[in-house]
C-alpha cells in the first residue's frame, strides 16, 4: 500500500484499537500503528510505519516502551482491516 492509502484508511475509520494487517510476504497480524517519535514524518514520507505487534500490545499500553515497536515497510502491506 502507498502512504496515501494507509493515511486514507485511518482518516476514513475511527481506529481505536489494533487493526488486522495483511502482508505480501509475511503472515497476517494484528497491530497498532504508532505516530510517536521525532522522525514520524520522515518515516511516513518513505512509507515506513511504526507498529506494535499483537504480542506486545499489553506491555505497550503499560509502559509505552519504544523498544517494543517494530518498523514495517508500507509497500509490503496489502490490506488493512478493522478488528
């Protein structure tokens, strides 16, 4: 997906929790897109996204530890779905 497609998904949907993320070469997962960090706009311009994976969501909600975040390339995402 392009940056514009991902932004449109979030603009069109009231996302409050995790979304289902389908990838070209990875298994489908649940995750939360995070806009934290000084370089969010720079990453977004390159179609990279910070995502908290399902296994780390509970820890993230408690600690907001940036080490729990993984960066994914938006070009590898094929579909986003509300959960």
